[in-house]
């Protein structure tokens, strides 16, 4: 059922048949419901509306009778009864007034005006005096109708139909003399029809009417139009529609789904490194939302026009301000621009902003999108969206779309060379599209050489190097020096202390789009990231000595990290907070330090390479970063051999033996440790150290233990005890000897050895090894059946792990406590503790720990 009240009352069913009530009271009752659609009407209210002069003396049963009859006419479900009141419930689009409002709101002015058949209920309340709702609704709809007329006329004007509109506009100005937009449209239609004098006269008529009756001037917009006509502004002769100054949309635009919906609205700053696609994102988002801005989209590339005053002049011209009316003062231009944009549905896009001073004068009430390599932190109230590189899937999709080639392994390799940087991907794709005879493998071959990669990434006048040069050329010399220094590093990211060592200016590089902030790490340091192609650009002018300087600084910092407490070297006791902070620094710098070992090896700085790798081993071993340990072990051994450093080679072999121990590769560990021991023994008579020999023998004792050679293991460890030079060496030998004795079933002796080791390590302040030994002691006590002693040792170990903030050590302590609880018969607590330990083991990648936890859970 469709209801129409714009004009005479009319009801149509689904087949278009007229179902309008003919009985006067039925018509009045329906009119009341339609004027109050969705609002409850009591019987008393309906009586007063239907019989206003009778004081509401009619009965409720009469009202109910009329409502029932009306229901039979228009449908039983249209009028419902709620809490003693009647409500007219209409679905979407069933009432012409609701459709009219919606169409006007959507900008469908032609369709909205087609619904207009006259004033509301023109046949039932012609004077608008029967019901106050009629008068209010008429006033609202008349405003909407005039707005729709105005917008529809403007669309016709933009389409160049000014001559056809003259008669209609003449009539509209007579019917609505104070509606000044009609007057302006009439003047413009006359002007474009070659009737300039008549257009100026039409303005004079309105001015006289206002001056005589109201003593006011026409609206500023109409005054400006008059002055433009008076000076014969040539731009008025052309109807080009609202200005849309955006560059063309990227037909191959890919990804950014998480950002696209947030770009348009308020003041938005898109920031990111050079070539990451900020401008393409802004333009694509603006084109997608074009219909929301019927008054146009203004665009300025601030790299080409750096003076805000010049941009304002250009914008004002596009908005219709005649040249002679544009003020000379920048401040006056700002105010005039804000006046022009105040009541318009405009979008402003400011591309490639270098700083806040460029942007502030161009801000108005309109939504504004700014792209910049800097976050422009001085722009208060802005939404800042960081634009990063594309992920692997998006990068491949962009290559497919820009090159026209199918996705395959070769295209994936090409995408990796481009590092997800849209400018590089588009250039590579364009080169393939322009050279159909090239295979993707051939293009990949061109980019494999790092020294020539930037030269190959060009398509016509578009190059990756030029994108980097724009930001680089404007930098101060010290910032250029910093970037060139960073080019020597291959690390995925680095902390602020690195940039400070290389000259500082990290934030200047971020603002230039050549460096990207990568967050704050666990040690509280700001970290930065350098894109692979930016790194190649930085390496074109290398800074000598960077790696050597960093090697010295890093070695000193790692030694000062207090991790000598787990390295086997003598050290004084320190607070657990110092240990935790040292661990946090090493955890934050792990990837950087591992990459630095490779950089030092590649640069031939062999002494720094093997020494740094050796210093990192205790940390990598403690936290079971086996992949990183493997990554530094090979280059360290090669560098020590290349440098001809016998002790360095032996230490590297010792570290590799420890790595094989951690991997449970006992035979490989035995082979490496025997070679290392032989080298250390040769050095003892010269400049060698007997402690190196003892350390190696102790590790060999551990290998013998794991291989089941208990007698050989015991002999090796007793020899270590005899040759121990200090309490540290004795404690380490006692610990491993305790493990051997436990395996041999000599539990009381094992307890004695492990307790002695615990006491020594406690005196030394070596909390990590003390906790390790306590866990071994707990296991021996459990084997003895001494459950209370086993629990005490495990709880003490866990307390140390918690204070140190060592999650992996804590997981081992939890597993030890789970075993104690199982021995005590507490199955539920056993499962709880073993489950918590398993979660940590899986998160840290400790496969052996995970297997042990699962085995215990299966038994619980």
C-alpha cells in the first residue's frame, strides 16, 4: 500500500489501484494518522481532531468503529494498538513524504521533485488551518522542495542548459523573491545567454527590494557574482561544473583496505617513507568518495607550489573569485578562502607537504587530506595514518596488475627485490609491460646485483633514486652523513643509540621519508627501520670506519650487560634488576647484533666478528635462540681462521660445540670440543689459558654424560675440579658432576655436589646458574623420595626466575613443581602447572621443553 499526501490525499495498492477512502470521516482519520505516522494517538486525541467543536463528547466506541472500518480499507496490520493508543506503522518508502526526504538527502533531486503534486493535503486542509501538523509539514517540505529545485537547476546550469532555464528561473524569482540562490542562477543564466545588462538589472531589482523593505544588502555570494559580471570575468562564460583538480586515479591501485575507509573525514595526515604510495592512496580515496563532495575537490602539490599564498590564489580562482577581488595579503586570502568554503561540500587534498607552516593557512572547515613524509605533529586535532609498504600478497597483486604477467615464483622473487615499495613495484611492472619480449626471470636477473639495482629500477622519467633524492638533497650535511652511515648496516631495524653514534638526526631522516620509526622496544629505546632500497641509495656514498666504530661500542656494551654472570667468567655480584635490564637490552638488540656479526664478517673485520659472536653465545644459549646462534657461529669461525687467531678459532669451535650440545647432537659436539681442547692445550705452554682447557673439558664431560660414558665424564670433571682456578670454575664443575652422579644412581653424592654448586653460585651472585642447579637438585631429591626437599628447591628456583624476569627459566621451574605435585598425588595442580609451562615453551620455541611438558600432562 502506498500513501500520498503531497497534494490531494491518495492511497494506492500494490497493483496501482486507487484505494483512497471516500467517506469524509475515514479520510480525516487517515489524514490524522499520516500526519502523525509512527506516533501513538489516543482515542481522546482522535476525538478532538475529528470533532474539534464538540468538546470531545463522542464515544470511544465510535472511534474504534472508524478505526476498524479504516483497517478494512487499508489493511489490518497498518494500524496497530499499543497501550491503549493507535499507531500507524508504515514500512520504508510507503509514504511519499518519507521518500521525498530521503531522495533530497541522497541528492536525487529530479526523482524527489517528481513526487511533488502540490501542498500537503491540498484537498482536505487547503488553508492549512484545520491541523497544526499540516502547516508545519508544509513549511518543512517547501524548504526541501526549494532546495531540490535549486540543486536541480544548478545541475542543468553545469550541463550548459542556461537558455532553457530562463523562463523557469524568471518564474522562480517572482514566486520566491527573497530566495537569493534562484536570483543568482537567473543572473548567471542571463549572463551566459549574452544578456549581461539584464543580469545586472536583475541584481539591482533585488537590491532595491532589500534596501527599501529591509535596509540590508544581498548575500556576499550574490554580491561577488555581481562584481564578477560587472568586470566581465571570463570564467563565468564557461560552465565546467565544480572543480575537481585531483590527478588521475591509479588504475592498478592495490591493497590499503585498512586505511581507505579512514582517509576522508576531518583533517587527516597520511605519512610514511618515500615511495610508499601516500599520494596514490589520497587520490584513490578521494575519487572513491567523489559523490560526497558536489562542490568539488581542490588539490595542490605543495612540492611544486611551496608558498601557501600562491595556493590560496589558485584555490580562490577555481572557486569563482575574480582575479581583481583576490587580496594581496596572505592573511586576507586565508579569511576569504575560509568564507568561500564555509557553506560548500568540498574536499581539499594537499600533497607532499614539507611542514606544518605550508599546511596551516590552507585549512578550513572542509575535510582535508595531507600527505607528507613527516607526521606533522604540530597540526593539532589531526588524525595521523602511517602508510607502510605492501605485504607480500599485495605486492604480488600490484605487480600482476601493473605488468600484466601471471603470478608465479619468478614474479614473487621480483616482488621481494622491490621490498613491498609501491613505486619500485610499479616501475618494475611498467618495464615488463613495456617489454613483452622480456621474461620475468630476465628482469629478476637485472635486479640481482645490489650495486645496479637502483639504476635498473626506472621507467621513462620515473626512477626510484629520484624519489629518495628529493628528501636527501634537502638534508643538512650531518643528517646526510647519518644516512650514509646507516647504509653500512644490514639489520632490519636499529635503536636510537645507533643513529646517535652515526651523527644523530634520526628524526630529520624520518621527516624526509628516508627512515621509518619502528616503535619502542622492550628496553625503552626508540627503534628505526631503513627500507632495503633506501639502504642501497645510502651505500652509494659509504662512510669509512662505521662498522669498526660500532663493533667497539657494541662489544663494550655487551660486556657491560652483566651477562658475564652466565658466561663462566669471574664476576662480582649485582642486583637482579641490573640483570633484568641487561637481558632486556640484549633481547631488544638481538636481531641487530646478529646482523652486525654478518656485516663485520662481510667487511673483513674479522677480529670484531668472532669476538662479538663469542660474547653473544651465553645470551643465545640461555634463551635458546638457536637459529641466531647458528647464524653467528659460522661467520665467527671463518673470521677467526681468516685472521689467523688461534685462540679465537678455538673459542669459536668451543661455541659451536656448545651449540651442538643445545641441539642434542652429541657426536658433532664431541668432535668440535675435542679439536678445541687440542688447540687450547697447545696454547697453554705459550700464551694459552688453562681456564679455556678446563671449560672445554667440562663441556666434554657433559657430552660423555649424554652419550652414557659416565666413567669418562666423571674423570674429566674431577680433572676440572683439580685444576679449578677460582670458585666459579669449581661451581661449574660441581654442577655437571652432580648430573653425572645422578645418572649413575649415586644420589646422595649427587646431592652433595649440587648443594656445593648452589652455595658457590649464590656467593658469586650468579642467579641464573644457581636456579638451574636448584632445578637439578629438585630432580635428585624427587628421585630419593624426598618430596619436601624437592619442592623447596623448585620453589627457590622459581623465585629467582620471577625476580630475573626470565620466562624460560620460570617455565622449567613450573615443570619441576608439576613433577613434585604429581609425586604428591595432586593431579589437578600437576596439569595446571605443566600446562602453564607448556604455553611458555611453545611461545619461546623450546621443543625439548614442550615435549617434556606434554609427556607429564599425558601421565597426570
